[in-house]
C-alpha cells in the first residue's frame, strides 16, 4: 500500500532533551534577577530552569552570523 499524500507535514520531534550546565555565581545572580523581572512583568513566577530554553532560543534566533553559518551548513 502506498503512503497517502496529505498537505500536513510530519510533526517535528518535540521531546525535550536534558542538558546540565554549570554557571558562574554572577551569571546565576543575573538569571535569578531576570526571573524576578519576568515575574514583575507578567505577574507569573517562573523558575530560571523554565526560562533558560526560551532565552537560548531567543539568543540563537537573533544571531545573524549563526543563522548565515547554519544556512551554509545545510
């Protein structure tokens, strides 16, 4: 039986992977401060560990040099 042709593409893998990192005390203090600013801005508490993935994604999305190099790798 042939594979059906549908408009919707296969959904991407959304299973998160776990990474463990160590940060210097000054960065930890800044991350904690950011979490407090986030809470003040949105009225919701968020742990640093919940914020880091979005922070990294935002950093990578805003790095023009990385985006260009990534296109060249493909």
